[in-house]
């Protein structure tokens, strides 16, 4: 995609990489599909970096605004799915 991911410049390089990987997982879940466990592992790491619900809502809202993909709806679907299932929102 041709846009910039929302990042916090106080994050370490590894944290920025991990947050970008989370957003890429959201993109895959909306475009081609992704294994539920891979998506949830990426989300858990994202939550280690962004533990605040308010900050998560802000960052994910910015991502949705630029990409059109809702991290909230994607993660909700993944939480409702069984381990090993493939997540695809269309």
C-alpha cells in the first residue's frame, strides 16, 4: 500500500517493526487471509507496545483512516474464531 503507518517516534526500532508487522497482518486479514494464531500473536505484541486502550484506539483509528481497514473488527473476528482458522474479511 502507498501510505505511512501511524507510529510513535518514542518507540524503539524493533517496536516500530513489530507495530508495522501488526498492521501488515491486519491488511492480510482483509485482503488475502491470515492464520488466526499469527494474527493474534501479532496483536499481543502490539498490545505490549501499546498497552493503553485510548492510545490503541487512536493509533488504530489513524490506520483505518489511511487504509480503510478496521483493526478493531479484524481482531474481533479473530477472537471469535477457533485456533487454526483462517481469518479473511471481505
